[in-house]
C-alpha cells in the first residue's frame, strides 16, 4: 500500500485567461460570482505537467487531480488490467460547467448550484494521510463561494481491498439550515454492449416514465438511448447500482445508503449523430461518454453484469439455458471459508463452500434448475455463520408508459402550492434567493399577511443580502404566528447579532435551546454572542454544555478550542484541534486555530497552512471582534483561487483598524491601492459590513468603494452598488472593470444609452478584451448599432480573431450586416466551441446564412445555385460541433425552401418530397421549425393543419400561451412574432406578415431570422402564401418587399 505525489505530463488544451469582469447574479438562476468566467477555449494543445496524488495497492491504482477540482482522474484495475472509468488521452476543455470550462473523465464532485461545479477545473484544498490500519487517503474540497458553503471528500484505499471508499462532508456558512445539492459524477466509456443496472420503480425528472422499458425500448442498454437526456431512477429499491460493458467484460459497482443518497442517475449524449460529435469534443480518441451519478436528492430538477452488491461483495446471478444458472461472486477483500446457499421459490437449491476468494478474481458456481425454477435468493455467510450478503432477486417492471409533468401554473396554484414553488425557486440560488421567489412570497403575503413561511423565506434572503434590519422585522412578524419555531429563532438570533443587539440575540438563542431541533444551533449562537461581547466565563460554561451534549460535533469542538485558547489553556486547545484535523484536515476553521496554536496542518504536502482561503478563515474572527486573531490569519496568503490580493488586504486593514493599529491599517491600504482589480470580488455577507465600515473610516480609498460595489451588486443591491463604483472612478480608479460594471448595471436596469456610453469607455480601457467584446457586442446588437459592431471587431488583434469566443459573435454580426457570403466563409473556416445545448445556436446561424443567401439567388432566378446552397443545410460540418439530432433534426426550414426552389425550377415531385419532410418533422411548440411545418402544410394543401399552427402562434405572440420551457434558452421574443407573421402569410396576407416582421425587427434589432424575412422579395412571399405556384416565369417578378 503506497501513497505518493508526482508530476505527470498530460496533453492539455490551451485555455485563454479568465474573464477579468465579475459574473453577477442578476439574471442567471445559478450565477457564479465571485468565481471568474472561463470561456476562452481553443483547439490548441500542449504537454502540461499536472500534480497527481496516487493511492495504490496490489489490486487498484487511484489517481487524484487536486488542481482540477479534486477529480478522481482514474481508477486502474490491476487484476483485470483495465480502466474502471473513462480516461481521455488529453485534458480537453469544453463549455459545460457553471463557469464554462469542464473536462470529462474519472469522478467529479459537484456541490453548489445545479450544474457541473464552479471549481471543476480549478485547484482545491487537499491533504494526504496514512491510516493506522495501513491504509491511506487523500482529502479534497473547497468552499463554493457564492453559497459560502464547503464540501470535502475523503478518498481512501485499504491494503487488502480492491474497492475505493469515498466519504463526503458538506457544511453551510453557519449552523443554520441551508441548501443541499450534491452529485458524484462518475464517467464511463460506453458502446453498443453497455448496460446500466438500476433498481428503481420508475424514471423521471421533467417527465415520468416506466423503467427500464419505455416506448418499446429497454433503456438500461445504452444503445437504446437515441438522444441525449438525463435518466433519474426514482424510488430506488437497492443501495447499489452498476454498469457493465459486455464487449470489454468490465464494469463497476457503486453503493451508498439509498435513504441518505436516493439520487441515482445516468446521462448519455445519445446514440444519434449529435452524440457522436460529443465523443470527439470530449476525447481526442472519440471515446463515447456516459455519466453515472449519485446524489443527495432524488433528481437535479427538483442510475448482464452483476445482480447486487453488499459491502465488499458483489454477486451476479445469470440464467444459462432453460435448466441451469450461474452464480458468480466477486469480493473486494480476501476471504476464506465462505458458504453460498441458493434458493428457488420452493426452497433451498443447495449449499456450497466457495473456497479462497481474492480481490478482482470472481468465483462461479453452476447449478442445475428444474422446470420452471429460478434463483430468487442467495445467502452468503462467513465461517462463523454471520451473514455477509442476503440477496433477493428484484423484478423490474415490464410496464411501458410515459407521462408529461405539467408545468407550474401560478394562476391556479393554492397558497401552499405557491409557497412550495417559492421555496423551490429560493433554493435554486440559495442563499441569495431569486427575484421570482421574492415576488411569490409577497404575493402570498398579499393574501395572508402573517404567513410565517413566506415571511421566513424573505427574511433569509434579506439576511444573506446583508439587509439585517429588514430581515429582523420580517422575522419578528413571522414569530407572531410561530413564536417557538427554533429555525426562526436562531435566524433572528444571528440577525440581531449582526445588528449588535446582543441582549435580544441571547434571548432568541436561549429560547431556541429549549427545543431539541434548535438546541445545538442555539447553543452555538450563545457561545458566539459571549465571545463577541468578551464574556469568556459564560462562553466557557456554555461551550462545556455544548460539548457534553454533542461531543463529536465539529462546531462544538471548534468553539471550545477558541475558548480554551483565549483563556490560556493552550494544551487542551491543541489537543482538540488535533482531533479536528484528524477528522477533517482541510476544514479552514480547524486550520486557522491550528496555525495560531502552532499545530502543523500538513496541507498540500506542506505548501499551505490554511485550506480554502485565509479570508474565509478570518471572517469568523472579524465578526467575533477577535482582531488579533484575524490579523494573524490574514498574514497568510493562502487561497485555492487566484483572487486579487485586494480582497485579503481589505479584510486585513479592517482587522488592523479594529485592533487600533492605524499605522498598520494605512500601510495595508497603500498595498490595497496597488492591487489588481481583476478578480477583486469579495463574496461573504460579512464583507458588506466590513467594507462599509472601512469606507466610512477611509472614504478617500477608491479600492474600498470598488470592492463594496462588487459585493453589493452580487446581492442585487444595484441602487447602492452603482454609487460606490462611481465614487471609485471619481477618486481616480480609471479601469475597464469599473466602467464595465457600471455599464452592465445600467443595461440591466434598462438604461441603454447610459450603458452604451459606459461600455465605450470600458472598451477603450480594456486593450480589446475578448470577454468585453462578447458582452459589448450583445448590447450593440440589441440597439441595432451593427456598423459599430463591425468596427469593434476590426479593433481586435488579428491573432485572436480566430478564437471560438470571437467567432461565436462574429457570425451574428455578419448576419445582421447582411454579409451572408462572409458569414458562410466564417462558418466554413472557424471552429466553434459553443458548449452544451448552445451548439444549437451555431447550427441556427448556419441555417439562417444559407436561407438568406438562397433567397438572394432565387430573387436572381438562379435556382440551381440556390438549391446547392440550401442542400448544405442538410449537412453537419465538423467544425460547427453540432451533430444531427435524429428524432428532432430541425431541418424543416431548409426542406421548406428546398421545396420552394424545386417548385420554381420546375421539379414538382422534388418540391413535394421536401415539403413532406418539413411537415412531418417533430418540434417543440413555438419554435421557428414549427412555423415552417405550418408553411409546408400550406404548400401541400393541408390548410386545416396549417391554420391550427397559425392559431398557436397568434396566442404565443399575444402572450396568451407560453412556448415550451426550454424555448427561452435559444430564442428571443422575435421568434414568436416571426412565427405569427408566417401564420398571417399562411392565411394569405403577405402585407400583414411583413408589418409584423418589421415591427419585430424594430423591437429586436439583433433578433435572429428577422432580417432575412423582412428582406424577402414580394414575389417569393406570394409564392409562399400560394398566390403563385408552379415553375417561375419572368412575369413572376415583383418589387422587393
């Protein structure tokens, strides 16, 4: 058994610098401030040395990448000489994770908001340990800053064991209840003979359906998943799940308590052409990727191999012909004298001794069966007769059904249904909440002003936004109906503490301790209050009480350590902190105490003292008013993320000021003034108060105002953030980030002209930054300033124009400038790395360019060339990285115009063939492809079907109905109006259609597909509404529309 740290060279794709501009939470339902955005991806790769921690015994070798999210990079089965997980030949970034960049392979640990985690391609805290039994482990984890919450995973291996153990720990910012999102994502390489073994009663998330059979297909086989989708297995009946590839004759088993971790899922990109494109996006060798996931909740919206696994034993029971079965046992540890007894429904089939068992080498036993018999149970016992495994056959359902889940209808919801939905939306962006959640809470209070749940939800949003007075008033109202609710009482206690109303905080915490659900949290709050007010004797008494009640609790021991250290009992404190480090060596609170007590933490092979971030570690001490401790901690420059030192220096200056060290504070502020603004993104709720106090004490410090503006903005307090940024600029902070923040805020508030002026200034100061180009171009597009967009592109250095992040904006620029030949050249020569689901955007722009160009050719009666151009729309260029979705290819627009061009060229049979293809294509409601299905029905003479779709688009345009839920991800409001205009055209009213389109283009100057329709020749409009049919003649010509 060994553990070592080494550097390994792995081909790695080059990623450009992170964005220097903060990503605030204004619109996204899961923002990632204070983390930077990582979208400058490329197709260039080079060898890079990666740090790897290796755990190895005689059976397996595990490799962990602490600088890539703590990912378990590989688990090599030394007995079978095979990789357990997919291991791509290179580190290949794609735009999939919360911040953008993401890589496939191994096991990824996802904590935070729904997505691949913010730190999946970033360094995390880590430490290695050797166990007393000869085993070894590596700890990995970090704080997800938007939530101020942390995760940690202990990855352990024993000497005589072929299984890897993961122990997962999560912790919120305080002892208050918080949001929980955890999914462990294991990557496997799949093929036609790959099968997933999940034992649930049905599958579901967006829609429920039977498992494993759905629509006549057994979805447990990868090959039957024709399109990309999540598959959540609901109501799991077994702790274990698994995967097996019959071609490789290798797989994996995973086990966890299904009551604690009911989430079981597998994801596939699908076995269609789109899925095959993703093979090469994620792996240079084209490995086919699938995910096996386990989670803390049943789903993320709101998983012939083996038959079972229990502890360290896996069993497989398979029929062999009509009269025999084979039972195979695979042990993860050496065993002797194991007995196996098999049972049919009628009773025992016999007892056998297996002989010695070695990890990685299965033993098998073949037994004869009588007519109609099958193995229904297998009992495995050790030499002492103790049960090792008691396996029972699970009968998967043979039902086949599918049921759509209706969307939430707020207008019809009861008060409690509305409250449940508000809670769901609040937790989607916990702890900061969402505007929708707050609106729903207020709607509830409009009906029931004393609804304690709504009042409590709003109070928590206000608390984490730093609006403590508002939070306290809401909690006071909530407690009128639920006066003894421990969760409300403890939240009110922390709120009162933030307001320095200590006596009232003591009362709230004390009342909470009367009840078991609030006892621990209330006692923690009381100790905190006593420490803050300097009452060490009381803090000592209450900490003893807390330790007596909860001796293993980490908060108990950490607070007790502080009390002991502050009262001079350092030996006892050091003993406690050593115990904390043994339980969790990468908990920043324990690290901070260890640093002050002189206890080595052993982090990162001695390279670090404090895990996560010294700012996070010091924040508790700043809130407690323990200024000397905070100063000591902030002398350490430890951080997982490359944040600007400005954040740490501001906190240090605050601590020095609190300590009375004015000279030290001023020296620190001089360093702060010279710090980079890039990634100067304070994130904690406490930082709001800290920076406000600093700004009041040192009003002439521009960087303090800038930092305060950032953290206020992250809580959507723009009315307070913008004056701080303006003050920073007034004090001389002339920087692109300052003006971009002001511009983005003005844009969000609908002040477009102000935003334009500020973006122009930010651009001049940016040095032609690619991220700002992307953002500024979107504003200009929305304002119809397309020539300025072109000039903006011209200011980019030639060397960066080929970057994917630029090309993704250059194509829509050219489309809006009606330079379709250039757009098609760009689409033919650039590589587009748009990311998960967004490949559809590139595909749409390609089709728009083709159709617009074909319209020009058709207007010149060059129908043959128009057909050649349109035919490209049925191809899927590799550089677009957008494969065909077979069940919904979105080719109806191309097929419709191919039909028009063939008809005009005199080939009626070919025209009808393409129109039929367009009419029969499957789409979602409200999409442009559905509108062209309508036009195809018009061309085919099925007016009734066409009018049915036209009526749908009328309702969408008037706001009487809403399109499919995912519609807004890709299409703007102009698409509904475009469809409505086509509906008018289908009715035979080309002038009305044109009027609708022109209005839509005026409202959305950068809207996709609008400009080609506005520029349609009048003769083509008349042909589309069937006033003109048959081959085109010269008399067919009409003035342009």
